[in-house]
C-alpha cells in the first residue's frame, strides 16, 4: 500500500504546485515598462550636477566663491570668475564646467555651497549617457539649462 | 450561427460547377480540392503555431508576474509575424561535418508527419478531411514518424549534444507511446469504433463525455501526451542546461522554424485528440461546433503550458522508470477495468 500513498501524496503535491502558480498567473505583473513608466526618484537622490538660477533676477545664483572647486574630490569642476578691466574678480563665474564623466556624485559641492538654497545642486536626472567622453563635459549654458528644468 | 461546414460545402459545390462547366475531368477536380484542403490546413496550422508561440510567451510571462512581449503591436501580437520574417530571411547554415542528406530531410519529415495526422482530426461537425474508419490508429501511427525525424536530426547534425538529444527523444517517445495507446484503447473499447467521428458522436451530452467514464485514462493520456511532444516536465531531449538545445542545436533559419512549427502542431494535435476522445470533441450547446472544439483544445493547451511553468524537469532515469514501472501498469489496469465494467 506504500505505492498508493506515495502516488496520492505526489498528486497532492503536484496540485499544490499548480495552485500556487495559477495564483501568480492571475496576479498583476510587477514589471515597470521602463522608457514609458519610471520609478519616482527619491527627493534626496543625487544625479547630474546643475547650476541654479535666481527666479527674480534670472541670473545664476553662483557667487564664484570657488568652494565647490576646492572641495570636489575628483576635481570635476572647473571655474573661472569673471574679471573687470583692472583684473579684479567679480562675484559671478565666466567659465563653469563640470566633467560629469569623472563626477562621483558625492554631493559635497552642494553641501559646501554657501549660497542660500544652494547655487549648485545635484538634480535627479540620471539618464545622461552619450556616445563620446567629450560630451560629458557640461559647460555653463548646459548646466544652467538642466538647473532650470529641475527646480 | 457561423457554421463553417456549410460555407465549405457551398465553396465545394461552386467549384464543382465551375469545373463541370469548363469540362475538366473529375479526377483533376478531386486533386484540386485535395490540394486546397491541404493548403487550408497548412494555413490554419501556421497561424495556430504563431499564435501559440505568442500565447506561450504571454502566459509564461504572466506566470512569472512579468508582461512578456509588449512593444510590437498591441500586447506584442506582431512579435510572431516579425519573428517569422526574421526566420525566413535568416542565413540557413549547414555544419561542415554534417551528414547532409539526413540533415536536410529531417525537418521535412517532422513537418510532414505533424501535418499528416490532421487528416483524421474532426475540427467540427462535418469539418474533417477524411473520416477514416481507423482514424485514431492512423493518428497514432503517423505521429510516430516524429521519432524518426528527431533521431535523423540528432544523427545528421554530427554534434554530441544533438545526438544525445535525439537518443533521449527516441527512448522517451517510444516508451510513452505504449501507455498513450493503451489509454486510447479504453475509449475505443467504450465506443466500439476507431473512427474519430463515431467517437465524438458517442459523447453527445456533457454527462456522456468519456472523461467521466475514463478519468484515469484521461490522466494517463495527458501525461503521456506531454511526454510525446517533448514538453516540460518531460523535455529532456532539449534540456537546455545539459544539451544546449538537444536535437535542433545545429539548425538555423527556416529548418529550425520547421522543427518549431512541428512542435506546436504536435501540441495542437495531442490536445485536439484529447478533446475529441475525452471531452466530447465538437459537442456543446448554442455555439458552432468548431468553436467548441477550438475552446476545448485551447483549454487543454493552456493546461499543458501550466504544467510547463509549474513543474521541474525530471531526470532520464526517473522518466524511464515512471513510464515503464508506473504509467504502463496503470494503463493496463485502466484497460482491464474498462473491459470488465464497460
């Protein structure tokens, strides 16, 4: 009678397995259709570096203090303040470049920025792959544009 | 109601009239209608195979809480036409060391064998190509050619994996043919006929379906049929982890597509035969007969796919001992009980 018990036990287990899988068949798929749907990014997620603009004046918030340049661990930030005729440094940048290719997304530049509500920020843009390394060096115009898109 | 057999009859009579008016001998007309019917079956089966591949991918995906193909067309329904075009355009390579004639003929044999069996499958009331009085015997005999083809493919490829796959497949199909035939014999005993049409006519109402009289026979048939068409949990001939892809590893392009086509037509065939023998075939209320047959077949195919996405693959020795030491005595028991009590 051992074979009968083994058989019935086997049939029970097979049915149990089928019941388990059929429950999954009628549950909703958990796949996210990536390019169409996206996960909402967490508020403090760190993506691409961007320069923020003052909404009132429409100018960059940056005061060219070079704190971010000094603190950047990979020296991804290059910045030159504007100078007047006498060679005196002005309180806004002339050149501002960030090499996103060597940026390690540590967020130190944002942390160290003395400007109220931060002039340099890591926005939650994370899809910025390009075909050439050169294109990863973002100039001031591009950084401003990204900053405008991500408040 | 949409009764297909009336449409076919009308087309047949119309063609007969045209041929009669043109004064062409009746032999040519017969030949022409034969070719026409074969073409229709081929077309239906191609569509069925394409649909089933899509359906299998979708169902498998949903069993795994995924979506499956979604991008090409609505829910990916254009995926299969796209794949078909790809397969036709693909380079058809033959390995240098292959036994070329055998390699070439193998997919043709499996293709023809899988189509030949449809001669005797009743798709609906009056929708049968030829109601042979040995119908079920014919189907069982013709489907055996699959073994020859798979063995040829395995041998002709000159590849150790495909050879192993071919051997395994031959051993498996021959082993499971025996309980399959014995489980079919139970139905034949009840009906006292081998003709598919008579078997269906004997199960007019739901309570006269053979599944109520032959529950054990139905289970044996389904198990053996899953093994016959080399599907999980009995897919050891193409066990991906051990044999890469089994007997069809060296095939590419259209030849590979023929194996794939045959695999799905055989799946439709075994499920269609199961629906005919045990689930009353085309019988059912209100809806046209072919819809009932299609529905029952699709349900059985879904069950077989359900097996695939639930059960793990058995080992070769487990497969053999299960077939010979368990399924075969059970099939004999079923036959003896049927003979005693029917």
